[in-house]
C-alpha cells in the first residue's frame, strides 16, 4: 500500500510505505499499473547478508575513522596555535624594519594589524625590507632571505585557508571511508577527487606535516628580525653571527607548493625559477653595495685633498 511522490509534470519519482507530509501523500494500491511499472523500472536490490569478516572489517574501519576524527580535531587546534605564532613573528619583523632602535613605539604594529588579510601583511613587510636594504646596503642579504621566507609564507597560507574554511568530514565512497578536512560537501571537486582515488582533503598525517613546516618558518622570521634589530643597535659587527643563525633556519625551510584545489596533492620544493631569482638578486645587491662603498671612498678622498 504505497504512497507516491510526483514531480512538477506528474511523473512518479518515489514510493513510500507511509505518507510523507508535503510531498508523498497520494495513496495507490499495490496492483495499480503505475506502481507496478515503477517497481519494474526501479527494482529493489537483493539484500546480501553480511559475513563475520565483513562486519569485523567495518568495525575496524569505523574505529580508525573515529581515531582520525579525534586526531584532526587536536591537530587543527595545534595548527591554529602555530599560525598565531607565525603571525606574531611576521608582525615583529615588520616592526623591526620600521622602528628606531632607541625608541619604543607601537605604531608599526598598529599599521601591520590594521592591514586586512595575510597577503597584504606579506606585501607590506616585503616592501619595508626592500626599502631598508636599499637604505642600508650592508643589509642587502636580507632580501634573498626574505624571498625564500615569502615563498614559504604564501605556500603555508594555502593550508591555513583550507583549515579555516573547511571542516572535519567523514565520507563513504565505493566501499571506503575517507576522513579529512574538506571544503563543504556540495563542492563538486570532492567527487572528482574520490573518483580519481585520492583523498578529498587534508588527512591527519598531512596536517601534522604542515604543522612541522610552520616551526622553521617562524623561527627564521625571528632570526631575520634579530639580524635587523642587532644591526640597528650595534652596527655591522653583528652581521656575521646573526647571518649564521639565520642561515641555519633557512636551510631547514622547505616551502611547499600545494594544489589550491586539493591540498593533499604532492608538494615539490622551491621552484627553479625562484632559486634563480634569489641568486640573481643576491648578485645584484652585492654589486650595488660594492659600488656605493667605492663612491663613498672616492668622495672621502676628494674631501681630503687640499
């Protein structure tokens, strides 16, 4: 004794054992031609009994999925805490490039946190660093260091956006369970990733890898901050020591290139083009610094002439 559901042109689209208020309230007997035709076109599949092995496999998969959900919850908090530290390190570097070493001012911090969006903060910090190196040629090496950090910041920002705008999701597809931080479930890209056999989002293992990538980034930012601050306070004698400290953290940096649509995609190292730009800029800044030193030397000789 089914109740039927129809579309806007009157075609039957579903049958129910009980009345469904608002969309399936029409009753038809079992032997009605429309009911028999619908059941013939859309037969109910045969139910297959679950074996003990299948039940045990489902139990193991559910347990693993629940563990991954709990792990992702903890890792999300850990990632956001690390991101907060990274933001503070970048803000402190921005302030160090602008502040005078003998004054205490929060104007630079007010400007930094007044900028809307992380990309704007990266851009402002980069502009300040480039101008500082132009004003103080002995600090020319901060520019290639910043270029490496800038690349790393922009790559890890993609993971931050995915974590901030995604959600922990469990998806059943083709007999498998997927647990990860994904975009909303109605995003059609999820279906494409599943059909391709790949995870539709960040897994717990991948998010742990991203967290491990944040630490050397903000440590390198802090060392670049130290390099600038110590130079401003004590002069060029501080540069050899602070440069060694900065290089030790830059050598551990592995900026990742993440597929903006699928953050679980493979992550190559810094692109060859970026490395070439860094090396070219280092050479140009060294030449400029040498030229300016030569100009100052010539000027002093002319002044000493009778």
